[in-house]
């Protein structure tokens, strides 16, 4: 069975080396906090104004300002800055946090479309950093698709003797 990272690389077309090139430097100190706030704001403004109702509905129960804060705090932490996200929300646990949502190939591509536009409209991000960030985002989007698919498969798998029980098996 392929690992989630291998599946993410296959589906995204981004190698793990390229996806994690963000770790070769210190993007937080290169770009600064405000750049990540601006990027996340640009991104979520696009998401909440998306023409596709099916995509907007994924975020329908989320407050936009909270979504912006969650994303920029995660990005700041992941890109070498202070652990803002973990201090407020705990471990990022990306797959578990995204499991309630329909994280599909189509949704990943729509998410990436908006992130690409947000990156392009955030002038404080240099060309090389945009490439590194987009590779990271593309790989991570498909890592989430693979992780949610795998969890869904395991979560709904009945035990061999499930018919004898009153409740389904829990597969953790």
C-alpha cells in the first residue's frame, strides 16, 4: 500500500522533495507575518465569493475571519515562525481537522485555483517563494484528499463478525 505522501506526490505531480523545499529556508523571516495575513485574506475572500455554490458550501458553517486566522497562523508556524496555531488550537492534525468536509480531487483543484490567484495577487511574495509555496500547497491538498479517503475507507469497514454485534467496529 502506498503511503499518504506517495499518493499525494502521484496525484499532485509534486515530489516530496519539491513539496518540502519550504523547509530549505526560512520563509517566515523572508516574507513576514503580514504577508501570510494578506495571503490568507486574499485566499478566503476568493473562496467566500466563489461562483460555484458546491465549493462555497464547504465553508458555509465557517466564519471567514476565523478561517483567515486559522490559515495564517498555521502557515506562519509551518514556514518557520512562532507556533501561533498550536498555541491557540493544538496540534494541526490536518487530516483529522479536514475529515468532516468533502475533500475530493475536485475540491482540491478548486482550492488550489483560489490559492494560485491569492499568491499571484500578494505582491510581497517573490517568485521563488511562490513556487515553493504552490508546490507545498498542491502536495498538501492531495495529501488531505488521500488521508480523508483512507480514513473514510477504514472508518466504514465493518468487522468480520459485525453481524453478531449491535454496533459497528471502530477502526482506530
